[in-house]
């Protein structure tokens, strides 16, 4: 049975495809649709949180911005 995903989730999968493929290569197996969507949503939420923090407290973001997306993939 084919997995059906919403247009929003399909957009997130396309946006974060590079990070998802990186995770799959580290794991040595392909992620299922549900896990890939969950990872894409997590990355998107992290990205938005960083942008929000950066706009409200630019001095408080520090080096976190540089490494957070890479760490959240792990």
C-alpha cells in the first residue's frame, strides 16, 4: 500500500531531503515515510526556533546556530 502524505509534509521532505539522506547513509538503511516525515518536521521546528531566537535575542544564540541542525540529525 502506498504511503499518502500531505502537501505540507511533502514540501518538508523536499526541503530537508539532503539531511534525511545523510541520516539514512549513517544508519545504513532507508527510513520509512513516517520516520522521514518526523525527522523533517523536527528539522523544520528547530530551524524556526533558531530564527525566532535569533530575531529576539541575537546575542543569546551564540555558536548554537552553527551546529544545531547537524546535531539534531544525529
